[in-house]
């Protein structure tokens, strides 16, 4: 899929193409429509880099009690 934003809207936003992709990815992540890997693909960054980007937009990593339990169970196998 290719998205196009016309020049008038682009100038009004005063954001670069990279920043627009970041805002889109962070918004979708916040809505829990995508994960960190997918956010990285949208922004052209790794998952770790995308997670680092979240703070720039006031968003935190989606990590709940279920994620913690899964991580703890995985550590038991080591």
C-alpha cells in the first residue's frame, strides 16, 4: 500500500515524510493495532529503535502483566 499526502496538507502539518510515518506508526501502536516489529517496519527502524522512538511522542511500550508472566516463564527454561 502506498499513502500519498498532498503538498498542501504536508505544508500545513510542517512534518517531514519520516515524521509523518513515525506519527502514523506510534498512533497505530497506541491503538494496539500493530506491534513494535510492525512499527519498526513502517518507520524503517528496528523494533528496538521503534521502542526508543515511542518516548518522543509520549507513548510507552505496551507491556502488561501477561507479558511479564510470559517473560518470567521463558526465563525459567534457562
